[in-house]
C-alpha cells in the first residue's frame, strides 16, 4: 500500500481476505468488508484457497521427491529431513492411537501436521511484502496466512469431525454410537429412571461431540490470528518510529529487533499449533475406535 492511511485502516486492510464470487456470470472481488458481506454464503476467500493449495502442492512435491530418490545408502539432506518428520509423526501416532491399527491415521496425521505447519509458516513473511505485490497486480486485499481465516480452520476440523463420526459408527455400529450419546454419563438400573436421563445425556454428549471440531478450529485460528495481529502492530510502530531517535538510539532499529524477537518466538507457536491439531485429531480418532460396554 503506497497511499497514506490511518492506523485503523491499515489494520482493517491487512485483516480482510480477498473475497470473490461469481455474479451474473462475472467474476467479482470485494473491495471492502461491507461489499464482502453482501456477497453472501457463496462467496469464497481466494487468498485462503490459493495459499492453501500452494502449500499442499509443495508438501506433496517435496515428500514425493524424497520418496522417489530414497536410498538405502547415505541419505541426502531432504531424505534425512523427511525421515525425521515421518518418524516424529509415527511416534506420536503410536503414543496416542491405542485402538489397534488403522492405515489412515498415520498418513492423515502427517498431512495435517506438515500442511498446517506450512500454512502457519507464511506468517513469518514480512507483513507488507505480499499485499504490496498483490496490490501491484490489481488485487485490493490479500491475506497470506490461511489459518487466520476461520473458514480454513473450520473446514479442516469439520473434515476430522466427519471421520470421527464415521469410525464411531463403523466400529460400534449405529446403535452403539447412539447408545454412547444417550446412555452416558448418567446411568441407572431402573429403566424408567434411565429413560428420564436420556434427554440430559443427549444434550451433554451432543455438546461434547460438537465441541471437538469447534475447539480444534478456534484454537488454531485464535492463536494464528493473534500472532498476525502482533506483527501488524509492530509494523505500525515501525512506521510511526521511522527516523525518530531517543538519545543515540534509533527507535526504528528497536522496532526491527522487536519484530525479529517476536518472529523467533512465533516459530514455536507455528510448530506447536500444527502439533496440537495433529495430536487432538489422533486422540479423537482413537476415542472413535474404542468400544464402551
């Protein structure tokens, strides 16, 4: 952005997605939050979809390249890295998934961890570079971190939720799955009392079931959104302090150090959030495989 804008306008610009839709056969993108809201349900965030797709392709490309060039001899740097990641994920699956064997869990966990890590890692790019580049291409808004968009985090968590429900019904049967919802946690040997407990159990267990995808999505979104907001505020401070001095100290230089310090700390958050999402997915699938009597 080259024009002079106020701090609130700068923040709003960096927090708005590139929202687009098809209207009357024409492709149209919003230039303001109000315009994006008017597009309705069928609008989509082009920046979230685009960056997510690019990160997914990068993940597949490098892991496929490592698999094709794998050797039993002295491994190269890429093979060493991929083997380390696979071993790390495999150890996590073995430690959290105790319900026998499912060929889907480990590949799913690996995909979740590395894909979310790559999307989170985009937050470490300089906050203004990508929006300025996209502005030169005629795009008014562009958010470079897909996981700061709740549409992306809820999309992933709802997919995990469907897998949990699917395996719950597959392993326990429809009756067993409904029985878990209706007959716990309150139980009684008297059939009439147990029948009275059924509505209460359904509410409690239903909330517990629905809270899984909600907590998965909001935890990832909230942490990454807060991290991006701090980067934006640091960038604003740098713009306000540019050229200013306090004694012999250049305030802009202190802003650079502050941004670097937060970026180094944010590497931990980027990795930790990917690990938490992966681990909870494994745990939820493990719970779906367990039969309760």
